[in-house]
């Protein structure tokens, strides 16, 4: 595996333009406060919240951004240097490094964190102003908006818990300190901005998709009866870490046989049975951007006729969807047209059981095959439903079907970017054709090379 240069992040100029674009969408007297992540007790290593990184490019724990729509000025507030932490973990950016922080973020000012409330008080002393803060939960290490919301909902069942989120706590703290303020939600505006990717973001996602493809190909080669799901996870982690990624962007789905029936199965403890197929859905966290993929293949290394029945149908559905994606068409039109094409295919397709035919027919009524945006999180923020596709949008194409009688789930998934004249399949390096998959599986795998040592 050849090494490649690290793709650069957004530079200070692009970050400044993002913040200016954000402020221009708000009232002229608005203030924006965005809080970064703090060091978590269970965090492998510090990872910034996506929103804060999107606006600043900074990985300083416990930092804040304050931006003024009236002046266009941005100040970041950063903790002082912590010698004990630096002694244990190495040098860290701090308020004592204003030039370095400005060079990364393009911020107009860099201040120590203990100045924030006093500076905010001066801005609000004479005239109350609307203050915008993100009220949606922050996305951190292996975290998406939906998983964070699920965690908040679960925590709310604790009778002795606080019942709040860090975001709601921040909004409440601002209201307590400055009772005259109106706190408004910044999340919808930020979500809409993040939905359309810049060329810099697309370059990072292109690399994430490349690594995603390499890991799945290596998992195919390493698959054999008796191999455990977690061993394929380890193969993917090696590919990601070797290439400079943080690791996985979300809990990996490595699901053999009926384990795939559970849509977000993550135990990954079972051994693979020769008669089954295995589903792999896992992508890297590469410089705060990720990808998404879903591939299934036979543990035996050769598709049986029965396995190919539904697999071939889903692959054809995938092609019917992707060939229709382009700027100016709506997701709803793509789903309708692709389903119409597949209904014609069904008229000439023979299935070995009524259950399989019924599963294929019901899949054509499902509206989730154009699944979700992809970006800084695998289930990224923003919504593209009900509007024409635009260049820079990145989504998951994920046709799937279910056979309840056999607890059978079949799907294939790719991450695609809408371009000026069509799409770029960011994970298209991994074959869908059964014969090509069998050829990959016949090659020697990393896992077997390691275990034979």
C-alpha cells in the first residue's frame, strides 16, 4: 500500500469566508457564540466538535468563538497553557500562542477564555442583541447528530440526571448571566451551510472514500469461514490508521448472516459461517471528514444462485438510482423513475420463493434508498429533500430490502457527490459485480498473512 500526501484542511482564508457567509445570513445586530469540545473522560484523544472545527479549524479543548454580525469580526477564546497537561501529552495550542491560532483560523482576535464574559458584557451593555448559539448536540468522536440525540433521550430516563444537554445548558447559562438577551438557534443556518461542500471539503471526502474502498477490499480478501467479525474490523482499522486517519468515524457494522438484519449491528463478535453473506459498513474519520459504504459478499468466496437472486436485484436498483443523479432533479423524481424501471425488471425476473418476490416489490415502495447526507459526520446535518440536487451535495445511495421470513437483509451503498454535470462516486473503487468480488476474494488477505506468521 503506497503512502500519499495528507490532503490539506481549509485554510484561514476559507475559514474566514465561511464565518462571513454565516454572519451575512443573520440579523445585522446578531452575535454568534459557538463552544468547542472539552476533554472527555472516555475520549481516545481529543477530537473537536464538528461545528467549531468547521468555523475555526482549531483543535484547542475548551475554546469559544464569538462573532459579531455588525462588524464581521471574530474572536476566539482559548484556555491558558496547562504545563501539567503538556508534560503528559505534549505541546498544546493555548491563548499564549495568538499568532499560531490566527494563522490557522483567520480569526481577528485571540483572547484568554477568562475574558469572554467581560467582553460579551461590554457588547451588550447598552443595547440587547440576539445571540445565536447551536442548540443541536455537538458531533464528536464517532458521534452523529442522531446518535447524540438518542443519547440525550436515553439520559433523560435517569430520574437523578440533569435532564439537559450541554447545548441547552449553555443557552440557559447565557440567559442567566444576561437576562435581557434573546437566545436563538444557530444550528439550522450552520446545517444548511455544511450541506454543500467546498472543493477543499470534497478533496478530504475523496481521500476518505479512497481509504474506505481500500479497507473494504482488504476485508473481502481476508474473509474466510471461521473468521470473526471483529477481525475484519481490525483489518479496516489498520488501513485507516496506516493512512493517517484517526480511525473509524462511527461504530463499524461487520455483520455476518442474520446479524445484518439489525440495521446498526455493532457487536462484531460472531464468527463467519460459510453458508452466509457478510455486510461491511465502515468508514474513516479523515481530518474531520468521512464517507459511507455498504458491501455484501459470500463468506465462501463464491455467490450461490440463491444469494445472487436478491443481491443482483439490489445492485440493479443501485445502478438505476445513480444513473439518474444530477443537478436540477429532485430526490423524489429519482426515486420514482428508478422504481418504475425496476418494476419493469420485476415482470421478467424469476425468484425462487414468493417471499423473495414480495421483498423486491416492497423495496420499490421504500423512500429511504437515497439515505442521508455525508460529510463531517456519516449521517451529516442538513436536509436535501424536496429540492433539486445541487453541485457540492454529498449523499448516500443505499438501496436495500428485507425478507422477514428469513431475517435476511440485503443492501449495497456508495457515497456520491453531485457535480456540475452528474456525480462522482467517492467509494466506486469497490466492485459491485459478483464476478469481480469473487476475484478480489481469491487474492491473499492481510488477515491470513498475519495469522500465518
